[in-house]
C-alpha cells in the first residue's frame, strides 16, 4: 500500500494509520499528538491536534474527504494523498486546537514540575504566533489526594484519557476515570481511592501535561538543571530500563525511557520508579538524549540573537512619582498644597 | 386536511391500551410481515418508500438497514432512539405517550426486517412517565404473544426492552447511546467502524428514531410505493412537527412533506399565525441545532421560490441563507425576542451537554457561552463578535460527533443574520440592562442608533 504525505510517498502495511505513516516519514509532516499513544489501545482521536487534510481518499475512491481527519485513528488507504504540514487549513486547525487546550489551562509553567518536558508546552511553542483572546474566568477544580507517589493537579489536565486507558490496560483494577461532562469533566479516583498498583507510576509518564507528576520529585529541581543518564537494573517485574534524572550524586527522579515522540519505550514498575533513588542501585549506560523539539533542548538549537531590551523603568517610575505626588498621595497632606502654591 | 399516518388513531379514547389498539387494526403489520413477507422484502419496501431518518440527519432508513452486516453471522440489534433531547423537539414524546403500541409494532417489524432477536428502546431519563407507559405496553405485547419466543408460530423470537438513560443530550448520538446502553460513560465513539458493522457489544446495530420506526407499520401494510407517493421529491411521507414559541396554536402536527411554510405557519388548521399578531422576527425550523433564519428567508428561499416543508427546501441555500428541517422542532420568535439572549441560552445548553471528550467542543462551547453571557449582560466588546465567529468556525467540523457542529451552527447563523443585535448589546449596555429591551423598543425603532 502506498500513501503520500506532503509529497513523500511511503510503502506501508494495511492497517497502518496516517499518523504512523507520517512518523515513518518523519520531519515536519509528523502531526503533533496530545492524546494518541501508540503503546495503548483505543487511545486517540480526542485532542484533534493531529488533524490532516485528505486530498485523495484512495486509488479506488479518489474523492477528497470534506472534513479534516484525525490522523491517529484514520487508516491509510492505497493511493491516499494527505497534506499535513503543507496545508494552511491544517495548520490553522491545529493552532485553533492549541488555543482551545490552553484557554482553561492554568499556564502555571513556572511552578509546574512538567515544565520543560511538557507536550502542551511544545505544542504551544510550535504555535506561538498568537495572543491569548480568552478574557473569561478559567474553569478550576480542587486537587485531590490519590496516594503518596502521584500528585494529581486537575486544573492542568487536558482530558486526553491516556491515564484512564493505561489503568484499563496495564493495571489489574482501575480505580480512576472521568467524572462530569464538558469543560467540567475531571480525572478522579473513585471516592478518593488511593491509586496503588505496581504499575500505576506509568500514569506520570503517559500524562502529556503536568496533571500527574511524581510526588517524590515534587519541587526538587527544574528538569533542565538535572543530568539525565540511561541506566538499567535487574528487576523481577519489568525491563528495568530507565532514565535517571540526577543532580550531583543524587538521583532525583527515575522515569521510563521515552522515544522521539515522547512515548515510553517500555513501561517500568513502581519499585524501580520510586524505591531505588541511589546511584548504586543502577548500572549507568550513558547520557540520555532528547528530542529535537523538546523545550529542554531549545537552548541547544541555534536561536536568533536576543533582542536588545531597553530599560525604561527608572524614567517611568520617576514620572509616576511626580504624578502621584501631585494627584494622589500628597493630596491629603496640607503642606503639599502650600508648597505648590509657592 | 393532510394525510395522517402516525397520528391517525391517536385521538381514539383508550388507544394507549392494548385491546383498543388491537380493535383498531393494531399489530396487523406484524401479522403481514411475519407471515407473508421475508426480511429482504421488508427492507426493499422501506427502501422504496424513501423514508428518511426522522432524528435530524435525514439519512434514508432503507439504506441504513441495507448496510447492516449480515455476513458475519453475529447477532444483530435494533436500537430505537427515544432520547429526544433537542430543545424545541417533543414529537417522539407525543407518539410514545399516547400511542405506545405503534412504536412497539414498528419495532417488531423492523427487528424482523433486520433479523434481530434482541432490540432496545433507549429513552431519556426525563421521560420517566413515558418509560412507565412503554413498559406497560411491552408487558401487554408479551402477554398477547407479539413478543417473546415463537411469535405467531413463525419461529421468530424477539425480546424488546426499554432502557432509561440518565439524562444526557449526547446519548442521543447513536454511538454514545450504544456506549450508554452498554453501561459505560456516554461518550461518542470514533467512526469508523459504524454501528451497522460494530455497534452494541461490537455486534451489528441499527439505530433509528422513534418516528421512523413508528412509520414502518404503515409502510408494511400499504407498501413502500404508496408511502413514496406522499410528499415531495426525496422527502417522502409525513413528518411530525413540534411547534413552539410565539404562535397561536403550539403543539405537535403531522404534515405531508411539501406543504408551504406559509400555509403551515398561517393557516388556522396549523399554527394559526403569530400570537397577538406581532411581527415575525426569526424561526428555527428543526430544533435548536439548526440555523436560525430571519423573516426574509423563511417563506421564500434566496432564489425567490416558495419555501416548502421538506428536507431539500429547508436546506436550499446551505448554511448561508438556508437551514435544515432537522428533527422538526419549530421555534418561532416575534419581535420581542432577543436573539442574543436566545443564542446565549442555546449555547449554555451545549456547554452543559458537551461530553468533554474532544477539545474543540469541550473548551469551545464553554468559551462561547461565557462570551455570549457577557454580551447579553452588557459587558461585551466590539471584538467579541468576531471572536465568537472564529471560535464557532474552529469548532465546526473538527469534532468527533455532530454536537460540535450543533453548538457552532446556531451561533454562526445568529451572527450572520442578526449581527446588528449583537452590536446593539455591545454599544448600548444601558438600554439592555433591564433585560426587557425588545419588549420596550423593538429592533426597528433602535436600528437607526447603530447607523451613526
């Protein structure tokens, strides 16, 4: 089967989705994904970030599809022609989705542990040429305690359903899901149940934003200050292949290894993740490399020379003081009026 | 007097009871279908009738039936969609409340045509009293041998259940309804696969509206060709219209397709004209999801033809100057109505009912509602109207299910046809602060203020 994406033709197996084909091609035609996760079944189609334009349905039925299609759940057809990065319509739709995802997001990146490795941050960086038009009050939800290892911040959640699918497919009993509807929908554990199963920690890794973060790493360091090493250990439960996030000799955090699409390569167990925070426990293989688009890497790529910032503060402050003295602050001081009259 | 198919016998006293219904020719179509016809013949006759789905989209029922996957050998199901939650639509309730056996009769014939042995009626939770009426009617049908094992000695088995939803608009969408019936959260599924291939419990399922199913007995008895003779063009048969708003005679009417809108609105037999003879300001022809129309496009299309009560005629002109017959929820507004307030109200509904699965609809509906609330309460700005337009354009077509489109269209049409009202709200917050602005001063009187 042949599929053409942005002019690149590729041979794929039947049953491949457009997104998978685009990932095989790579480059600018790979659509961003917020909810699709190749390691989880039935995961995708929800965030609408990966919309593509199908300009030719297939060899048999060459009509174009009128609507933009979510590439993660649309199967490739023989002779299909798709526009991903080359279509302005697609780029506009993705920008719109970015805006939608951000309007109720708290934008608290400065205090969010996910900052630097956040898919939403990456998505916002690729669509950064718009100003916020949202003047309304954001929807907020109180946070919830779901156990000693994982911290859940519902305000940051973008309802990708990845953690729900992970709990369904990886852990024996699912104790959390989605409550309520619309923009009030929230991820929640069933009547304040703690989430504890041997693989629950993977929820942190699959979460594209900072809604689910590692509680043992909370506020310890910004991720870009840490050194990352690939390491492994003999684990009876999982593959034991991890990334150590270290500062000096301290292991601050352990996560699974992620590929260039920030998807976990192999899920790891909670024991590896939370209980082995010493360098002696691990066999270090070497430094861990990041994807090109990661915010963590943004300083390593060539950047335009920073703009010269003109500092006008002092002058403005002084002007302000002058105005204040005349109009507001000195109004009730009788001496000020006298001085002015002189 | 137009031809009546669904509501012909609805005024017979006691028709809700089995005995009266049977004496008046009830369940004859089941006898005919099971004894004299094959499922294929039934599907053919429905195809020949040209009956289009009455739930809103107007997809031909016969075509939908012929798509059902019979090759896989999996059990098949009929799911009757009685989750009628569209604001302005209340036709199914009327049918189920007063003549419940008609629906059950239609469901038996349709299930036989689809060779389904297990069928469901999914009714919305707010219709609890109708649920009880249907339960009683099904019990009577079981007692008289119309349901259960070996119906009429033909060897055909059918179990029919009524399932009560918990009150969610989204469960009227067919795949969300299937999810809900399976006991899950009512989130629409991603299509394909379509329900005709993989629906309820991954088995082939056909989801049809109550009104479509209730038309099946007549088609079976009189033949699809007879049904196709009623109506106009590809809009065959009769349609129930539930009319509400500023009209003299609100209620449910059965009309033949192809009647002019003028006749339907102004003749005494039907709506009887506007209440207090105030001027008509706007009309929503097919339930809240379709485009609202200003007076110049209601009785005439943009080409100057008469607007008829049919699927084609209402959608003539596309979204710009046309609308859609939808589910037949006629909402009529006179000059005292405020379109901004109405749009805000509809938007609030879609915000409340969005399932929260895909981001454009989840975030966009809430955003639109908040902006419309601000405009309605005098805190809008000039950019808000363009922003609303942008948001609706970004939602439309980019969502999993049609709820996103349904939330976007009313806002788009309101801005397209009644932009001056939005501007009036934004520029003169003093005039609208008491919420009785158009009762005191209709738009005609204040329009000159906007020109300056």
